[in-house]
C-alpha cells in the first residue's frame, strides 16, 4: 500500500504551553488533529498564574487558547492539574467549567510537577486528597496518570507505579483512568489485565516511544523525555499494543516543546525533558504500522479507540492523505522538532507546504 486516506487524528496528550508559543504549537496541531487533550502543566506568565489547578484558571486558559487560533478545526479537551489541596468542590467546579481529564503528576517527576502529589499521598488512600478522586468518579471524569514513582531508578519508575493504579482500581472500580505515555512491557501487560477485570482503563502511547530505545536517548537531548524510552522488549510491547486489536490503547503524542536553548544541558542547567513531535507524529506512526503491514489499523489507534473511551461525538472534519515518499523533516524554528533531519518513509500530502505561521521568536533560522 503506497497511499492511504485516514480521518483527522485524536491526540489525547498535548502540551500547548502559553503566550505566542501556544499560537505556534496549536497551529501545528490544527494541521492534523480533530481533537487534542490539553495538558495543564502551564507556568506563571502570559495571563496565567501557574498550572491549571482551578476552574478559574481553566477558564482563563481556554479563553487564551481560543483567542489564539479562533479559526481552528481542532476541538480542545481540557484537563485539571491535581494538587494535594484539590477538594471535591474544586472537582465539581472544574467539571462545570468543562474539564474532562484530571491529571496526577507525581511531585518532582517531570516538567512543572512541583505542585503534584507526593508518593506517600499516592499510597495512602485515606489521605483527604482521595476524596477529590472519588468525586472525579462521581462526575464521570477521567484520571490521567503520569505513571512514574519519583526518585525511583529511571527504568523502574513506571513499573513501580503499577501498584498505585492497582490500589486505585480496587478502591474506585468505576473510575475511568488513563495511563499516559506507557513505556514498559509491564505496564502494557497490567493494562490488559485490568481491562480483563472490566476496569475502565486505557493507555496512551506516543510516536517517539514507538521509535526509540534508551540507546537512542543517551547523548541525544532531542530524544530525552519523561518517561524515558526503555529497552527493545518494552518498545516491541508498545508496538504490539498500538497495532493490535485491543481498544485499550490509543495515541497521545505528549508533544512537549522546549526552546532549543533549554534542551541543552550545561554547567548551569540540566536539559528539559520533552520531545516536540507534532510536525512528524502522524508520519512516524504510519511508518511503524507499515513495517508490520497493518496500516488498515491506523485509524483505530489514531482516532477511534480514543473517541470511544472518551465518548467524544462528531464525524471527522477532514481526512489526511498519507503517501509513501521519502522525505527529511527540516522545519526549523526556535523549537527543534523530533526526528529533525532524519529520513521518514511517509508524508502527509496536505502538509506539503511549509506552514507560513513562523512569527516572532519562532521564525525559521539557519543558525546551528
Ligand atoms: C512534559 C513537559 O515538558 O511538559 N515533558 C515530558 O518529558 N514529557 C511533561 C510530561 O508530560 O511529563
Ligand atoms: Zn506530557
């Protein structure tokens, strides 16, 4: 098969950031997506006082992003950042303001997670924080886990989080949960088992984790993200989950842009974690499915499974035409896209034109 038409994509994990940058990232998303689940780990500035921890901030953020690209086709779905102080009343207010997802960031584990939940609280289901989780179950929301235990060895952090989810599954059997950016064979297996026990749980998988192993991350900052890519067996488990027939796995890019000056470590700063995959994510996933000869299942992973799990209504706003045609991604701005200057086998015909929305600090540049 050399040509394939698929419906616009559901990306169930996007970091759109804020300010002028958000306009840029959202325009990229809008080129291929019908739906994007917007992550809440924003920072102080550009009209926001920090992460999206309250209904009020959610409303502010929505207004900022909706004004940013008023003519977009992509429908944005909203998340709330849970803190140890989040109350059931705050959950009800956020649900009324339009929150669908409620994100657990284990404290200190990733970018802007300082206000997240400590391990001791994640393991103590009698802590008042869990009343908020019970309320998420009551309002029919989804808990989105960044599933890593802070301070654990990098290759063990996700596996150790399985016991947290296991306890939540037993305590709140009707709670809908998504394990974000799954990276291990253990977590894939656990999700399958929880689903066999009828728990309403699913996992998102990124484009980059389908392509990388830890070997590709060492020494290559643009492949560095949280959770870090694991071993070959883990990557193969992700590929079989994404390309298989289970409804329990769908696409969430975790596209997490950081300015190129923040992606380098030096004597004053560590490199920020995050891969900005949006410009190449559909093409990369197509490449993986093509290798296994199952391009016909691409719409399940890139759209339908998420649509069903999140119960999002609506017909595709448009289609994307994938063509087998080698190209090198050389879009260039202050943000270096994932897979920069590397060969891709597939391209999206509708994206042939280099977008003309490079403005301000994101202008294309020739500097190296
Ligand atoms: C994300 C970011 O930069 O906001 N980084 C990442 O490495 N994935 C945060 C996250 O989702 O962990
Ligand atoms: Zn993320």
